């Protein structure tokens, strides 16, 4: 039986079960990478499909410990912080203690560059509750044209409801995102609703760019102008792309 793997937005394979076990053991695949085989209704995380392989055979001599890697300095709030190892920076990015837009530098670099350009992304963490592993959430899936149509038929009510659905999904990816709160404030302060809705949309855009370029790196790009002028419809177009990628392992062009 052969398996297909979805990694970095690309469909790879087919592989045998033994090959997948070797790649997992060697670190070239992560337990959270998506895998599919004939008979499965949808893609699932590797750790739910591929059983753990036997431990690798002992080598005559122990290999030397891996190098910890270069140390980086970070510029944040006008202060120089560090030095940090790459693993430290990845952990701080994952919990939003640092931003990909913060600047980083290491010895040998000619200038400071954004952190997102020098620190490799880490694999998406899987939530574990009582021994059950849950993959990252699926985005809302509805063609943007239908969102517009249902909004027109309901005098805009469906648009507002769907905007809350999108904001709720983004909140699952980034617990620090406050777009839902901004939407509620906009409904309460109705004359200022447009301002609060725009701020909420750009907050969602920021969280999506961070998540899908660091945690699940698919090279997501979101235009600020398109977000401003087309808002919910533009974001929904990308939500549908991501949904299909998670379901099939194939990422359609932006």
C-alpha cells in the first residue's frame, strides 16, 4: 500500500509505509504533516495514520551532538536583545513574544533583516487533549461568490454573520487576535461600524500572514489594498484555497 504526503503546499509520493517511518525517524517528515492513501475520505496528520517504526539500529560509535547553531540578536522596541539560538526564536515567535517583522542580526550579516526572513518556520503544533491529537482547524469553506450572493439576499446580514465566522477561525489560529471584539464594538457603535470592521479585517490579515508563513508555511500573501476594498470576500477566497489544500494536499495558485 502506498501513501501520499502534503508538505509545504506540495503533494509528494507515493511512499511505502516503511519509507514514511524512516523519514519520520530521520526528521525529514513531521508527525503533523498530512498524509493520504486509497480508501481515506480526507487527508489526516501522519501520527494518526503511520504507526511508529522500530528504533534505529545502534551505531558502533555515538555521533557527536549537533551544533546549536548561530546566535542572533533581536531589535525590539528600540532595544537590542539576545543573543538567542534559532530554537529560542522559534518558540518566542510561536507564542507571539516576537513578531516576524522584528529585526534580527547575527555575526557575518551585513545588515539587520526581518526575523521572518532568517528564522525557519516550525511545524504546526497539534492540540492534545486526554491523549487524543487534534490537527490544526479547518478554515470556513464557502465560495466568495456565494458569500456575496447570500449577503445581497439578506440585506447584508449574512455578510456580518460570516465575518464573525471568519474572525472565530482566526482566533483559533492566534488566541491574541481581537477581531471578534472589534466587530462587536462596531455593531454597538453603529455609526463607527465601518472603521471598526476595517481594523478587524486588517487584524485578521496580520494573524493569517503570521500563521501561514511561520506555523504552517505555505507562502501566503495578502494584499492590503484588496483587504481594504474587498474585505470579507477577499479573505474568503484565501480561506477556500487553504481548505482545499488541507483536504487534498494541493495548493492552488494565489
